[in-house]
C-alpha cells in the first residue's frame, strides 16, 4: 500500500522484513515497542519509520583501543 509517497506495510510484511513471527510483531504492538499507525482499525507500518526504528537500535561495533 502506498499513500502520498509513503510506503505502508502489513503485520506479515514487517514480520518477514524483520525475520520474526507475526506473533512477535503483534506482541511488540501491544507493548508499543514498534511504531505503527491504525487507520480505520487496520494496523499498518510506515516503512521509513520502521527503518528509522531499526537504525536507532543498532549496536555500534567496538573500535580498537
């Protein structure tokens, strides 16, 4: 689904993208751990917001000391 240049993903699409189960995604939704929108009662994810969410959780590599 695409609206005004933004790409939206469904629960199964995000689960596949993140390589987790749909159960995990739904659990994260209930815990408000992942950004989502709920237009007309349907849960969707803005791909850009999911990508940003992932980047914010990246663990930097150690540098030599």
